[in-house]
C-alpha cells in the first residue's frame, strides 16, 4: 500500500543505547528506542514533523492536557519477519481509530503521511530495536496531547503528536485471574469509552489497585446501568467459549473497537467457529460454568495479544477454567495470529505493512 511521501528531517543520536537492552529479558514498557517522532499543530495546521533522539520534553506547568486530560493514544506493534525485516500489524486501522478518538476529544485529525509515513521512517531508523525472539515485538506508541499554555476549560488550539517505540516481551507471562466488578464503572453511553483517551485508563487505577490487593490481575468491567453485562478487561476485549460458540460483547459506545478483537473474529469465523457479538451477562456466564459449558475465556489486545483467563470471580463465586493445555480456541488463535504477525504465513487480509 502506497503512502504520501513526506521527507521527515532526522537528527540521529550520537551513541545508540541498544547495548542497554538484554534480548533475553525484555520487559514490557521498560526500555525505549533511540529516536522519536514529533509533530506540532498550531495556527490550524500541522507543521513539519521531525525525528529526534529520544529525550525528555520541556513543558509549561500550565500545559492544557496536564489539567484537563485532552490526551489520546494508540498501540501498534512491529515484528521481525523470517528475513529479519520489520513489519507492522494493521497500522491503518490504528490511524482510523486514533482519528475517531481525536474527533471525540476535539482534537485535529492526524494526517496519514505523518502517522503512517512517520511511523515507517521511525521504525526503519530504529530497526535494530525490533527484537526477534518468539513472543517479542517493538511496541509503537503514537499519542497526541493538547499543549496550550492556558488555565481554563476550553478546547485547545495547539497540539503535540508524537511516536515513541519500545522493545516488548509478553505483557502477561501466565494466564490471568479476573475480578468481575459491579461497583465501579468504566464507561457510560454518551461518554468516551469507545476512544483511547487517557482518562479511560486513569479512572481505572484505583479499582485496579484494590483488586490487585485482593490477588487478581485485572478487572472485568460491567455496564453502568444494570451492572451485569460484561464490557472489557482492563486494556483488552474479552471472549468466552461457551459450548460450541464463541461469544464477545458487541461493540457499543462504551467498548473500544479492538483491532486484535476484529482480527480474532475474522480468523475464528474463517476457521469455521461460530462467533456471536452480542450483550453477554455475567449471569449467563455463571450458568454456563455451572453446567460445564464454559470452556475458555480470554482477552485480546495489541499489548497482550491473546491472554488466557485462569479464573473469574464474581462476588463470592469463583469460576476456575480448565487447564490451558485442553483449550482449542485460544491456543490455535495465538499461534495463528503469531504466524501472520511475524509474516511466517501468507497475509490474505492485507494486515501486514512492510517497512
């Protein structure tokens, strides 16, 4: 797929920090690559972007996003193909979703030549930072924040768009334990639950802190009205294998349209499985568990890929899933997604973007 050409000036780092990275022990979000992309929006237009060494920013204490949360982001991943070249998984879908978030947050759309073209140039420049081990990747974080120097509640006029990258290992090293929350709420209709706005994640920190003290890894959110229809798990969409069907909550304005979720549904349906996108209550899940019909449960997301769920707890009821080696759907899906992402098999969907 061709993209508009944008010659982005580059200021290269004098000495690479790549020797600080231990390829045998890559922790998610701990190390950052040598360079980053910066683009500024002011006077109603995007200015010339640039790629510079990864470094701290200098901002006024009155910078808008620090006070009013006008901030959005995306999550993308690059992988090494069998020839050692970087490939990026579905970046155009991330661009589309970022601009949906931007519209809702009264921010400017990011042009394709900056988002895709800049990402391509940045990943190519730092291609040595893309790890090659199984389960590893280069996590790509595009984000945009409002940078007016103004204390006052109004849509900003100046914005900063950036892309940073980080070598990543597995997000979860083992199947996760989930607490089903019916007190705190992630999103309401009319809100910003369908966007990747920073506030969606900030509001989750206190409930997350509480459930981790209880011994759980993540929260399965329920709806804000009846507190019984399941929504998302932390940073992931969620799937349940009940009997011979795979069920996931349908996309609404309270649920993020996950790109890995969409890939999952496509691949499973092509494989012949029945996938239902519909409202799913915790009562239905509990009933399926008691009847021995809850076969598997897993989350999907860019960071986590496919995250098996070992147990679900709702009030005092604990649902323990069968051993992972018995699972058919999630295990096949994880291998299939990996084969496509690492370009080990033919990409029949146009998902792979070659750097």
